[in-house]
């Protein structure tokens, strides 16, 4: 059974760095073809893909966030991480991590973690 | 970026009837490896999205056979036959052929 859970600060100030952790079970990020992705959703709005990290260490980021995104993983502890630098109010959203096998992306999702950027 | 255009924006369907949602991409989603990387998701109220269809026409494990996906190139359709109350929510198409990966803006399905 695949499960994922996001954790984060809840609230942070503008210009700070957002750090999120995705803890998962039921699969391994060392398995060929496996990945974890990050997606966010502002309240009442649509979904935006942010980044993905793959079993081989390859990462892909959404260029709309310029160079503010860093995604990484700890395979031994079944965790993936997302950092977003220089946050502002536009980064306020629910952030999801999702199990991303090559052919059926976002097969399973975490419950999401709400991040509010406010001074 | 590949723009995914979903129509309609909202849809009101009577229980037992069929619903159809269109998704058009600004570029062909046929990958050089021969696959078409188009998926459909349903986000029920207050929940995380869930995968319904992948590779344009393959139902994900456990998804009702009332859901079917079709299409190729730039034109795709999700059909929901015999709509049930638990089908309400927002449906999103998504492409992962081209970077950056992009979602459609969503179609809200309401039950009449």
C-alpha cells in the first residue's frame, strides 16, 4: 500500500525559504522508473506541477519558478524534499507530494500541507 | 509551455446520464517513444486528486469502468457513463510528454 505525507512549517514570512518533506511508504525511490513529484494548489484554484525527482537522481523543475526550487531525496529513509527560496504571498498554497511511476504519474497523493506566506 | 485547454469549465449532469469533458493541447502529446502521456484526475471536494486515466486511455487500478479516456495527438476526451453522486468534483487533464509538465484548468462536474 502506497502512502505519502507532507510536512512543512504551516506559516512563514516573505523572503524566507520554504522547506517541505514528503515521507512515503509502499515504494522505493531506488526502484527503476520511480519518482516523487511536488504539486501545489492555491485555495480555490487549479493544480501546478512544481518539480519531480527520479530513482536515478534526475530532477526536473518548473521554470516558472525561476531557480527558486530545489528537490532532493533520501532514499534510505523514504523521503523527498522540496525547498522554495524567496517566498512571497503568491506561494501560499496547499503543497502535495505524489508517487510518480513513469507511465502513470501522481498515482497516489499525500493529503497536502497548507503553506501560508504572511508577514 | 504546452497549454492544456479543458471544456466545458463546468458541467451539470443528471444522475445516470453521461458526461463528456474535452482536453486540447497546444502541441501534440505523442512522444518519440510512441506513448501519449496524457492523464486524467478527479479532485473530489476537500480531497487530494486521484488518478483516473493514464496514457490517454488506460484506467488506473480500481477505477470504475464507467470512466473512459480516448484521443490522440492534441485532442482528448474523458467520458463518464451513468454518472453517480460520487463522481462530483473537478476533473483535470495533465500532460507529461513535454517539460514543463502542465495541467488543464479543470472542469467542475455538478449533479443536477
